[in-house]
């Protein structure tokens, strides 16, 4: 009796399993809708060769309603099934409706099921004329730097001066420039990095670049950031010609310049730049002197000044021509004989008027150093000497005499 019961139960279980298999696996005539089957476009390269470009959204999918065996339908899903659209049928810009083909998994027979419905039934696309051109790269700066630093914008270097843009002609025609925006807030060191850029119209407004392609995504920029410093402009005054620092006034224009450079370069300059030595004996009267302003190559002159003027004035001094008759030749080389050709010289003497009026020929003389003399007749510089009583006086300018030098017989 027990064996009979087990036999009946086993039969029922087998029958139920076969029914369940037929219902869930083989069930013919099952209808299902497969959603979000992706759309793939073929022939886009050829479309661009024809000077056309798609300007509608190409991230599409379709829904397909199928009827067939449940086991076959299970194999159809978005990862195994592809919708293909042939773009080679498009020759002109405008709106187009295209049919599409569906590629089912290779393991499913072509007649395994029937397509009941497609949504959408056709693919709609908008196509425009394709255009391409070069646009300039423009750098704009934002933010405020410390007053102690400066950005050398005039010598900024870009990896490319233009970028190539390609896309719908209606969009490309609006693009006027590619803007690189550099934020200088708190910057204290030179910049060398890549920047992304924004495509803009002629008014500086961003252009929708959804369908635009560029030949590069980033532009490399090198921008030198340097320290700023003010330098006082000075000269070195040497007394002479009866004038001292106390008997002159002078004014430099400009007397201060602004420069930039590395910290080491600026520290080597100190706080001033000396334009050279002014020998007062070289200037007989009030004058304006032009002095070149030269800086090291490692420093940039932001004042754009290449020369400085010095307005020199002598205070409480007069100049008078005095004849000097006492001329001595000294340090004549051994084996040579020097003959003075010039008997007298006229010397411009400067000093306080009271002292100058007392000066006579006996209180002034000239010395000529012949240590470098060679045989022949040459002009030599004369050194003017004054009696110690006239220490406030000095000769102005250069005085010279002519001397004939011959070799003596042994």
C-alpha cells in the first residue's frame, strides 16, 4: 500500500514539472516588450565626408514587442540586441526619418519569434552642413595679485595661438574666439600649466558646443611672475674744478624707477642704481647731462626709461680764463730729451669770485707727466696746480701742451 502511494506522488510530481517547463520555458505565443534597445548609427564617417553632420541627439533607444517561445525571448535584452541605422542614405541637410534594422542574438533563430510592434517605428534625425575653421586663442585674467608681484603678460607664451573647430555651420559661424581664463589671485610664482578653454561669440558669451569638435582640449600657458621693487636713481659726485658737493645743486629725472625680477636678482641690486661718476671738473658751467640707464638682463624695467637727465647747477662760483706760463715737464724717461713747444696755455679757473680776483700767474702752474713719452712730437695732458692759498680754486676742463721728444746720444 505504501509503495502505491509513493508511485502516485512521483507521477504527480513529474507531471507538474513537465507542465511547469512547458508553461515557463517553451510556452509558444508568449508576448513581451523589450525596452531600451540601443541605437547604433553606421556610416557617420561617410556622412562627414559629404560635408554633413547630425545635430539632433544620437543617444537613442527603441522598444520592441515580440511574441514567441519564452526561452527565446529571454535571450533578447539591451546588452545582446542592437538597433542599426544606416546614415549613408542621407545626402542633404534637413530633417530625415530613417528605417532601422534589429540585430538579435546569434543564438536565436531568425524565425524564433514575431515582431508585434516597434516604438518608435522610424528614427528621426536633423542634419546640418558641416563647417570648420581656425579661431584665435585669447587669454583673460581674473583676480588681484599682491602689490609686490607682477605678471609679465606681454611675454606670455601659449602652446597654440589658434584652435580648429568643426561642427554645424550655424554654430561655427558664431564662434569668435577660444578664451583661456587665468586666475591670478594670490599667485607668487611663475605659471606653467595646461588650461581648458571656452568657445565664445563676438560678445564674449559662451557658445553651445555640444556638436562641436576641436583639435585640442587644452592650451599650455607659460606666464612669468616676478617680484616688484622700486630703485632710487643716484650718481657719484667727485669734487673738482673749484666745485664741491656743497657748491652745486643737481636734480635727476626720474629719480626713481620700478623694476621686476627674481628675488635673487633684485637682492643683488640693493635699493638704488648708480648711473656713474660725475667729475665736476669736466663741466665748466650749468648744464643738463644725459645718462644712459642700464640694467642687468635678469631685471625688467617697468618704468620704460632708457636714460636719465641730470640738471647740474653751480652755486656762488664764477669761471675766469687765466694764462699759465710756468709749465714743468717731469718724469722724462732716461735716454730721452723733452722740448716744450707750447710756451703758454689758457686755463679756465673756477671758484669763489673773491679768491679768483686775487689769483695771479705766479700762483698757478702746470705739470706734464712724461713717463710714457716716446720719441716724436705729441700732445700731453697738463695737470694744473695752485698755490695752497688758493685751495678753493680749480681748473675746469682739459688743458694740454705740445712736447717734442728725442733720444739723446749715448
